[in-house]
């Protein structure tokens, strides 16, 4: 089997330009995963603060 003959299997060129794109794709993937987790955490803690504000104890000496 000749390298690159199967179109379903991606082949990465080992030139400097190909390596840079491969590294950039990896960085974008990691940023996307971390960003998605940050959005989920923001929604979770934000909703917790909103619920705490709505259903929390009222102020005063009660």
C-alpha cells in the first residue's frame, strides 16, 4: 500500500508548514475544550448565585 493512497486516512506532511498547522490545530483543540469547560462552569456557578439570590434568606436579624 502506498502512503497517502487511502483518502479516508489523513496524511500530514512533515514540512515546517505542515508541522505548524498540526501544532496550531492541537492548540485550537485544547483552547476549545478548556473554553467549553469554562462556559459550563460559568453557567453552573452563575445559576447557583442567581438561585441563592432568589431563594436565599432575607437580610436582617431573622
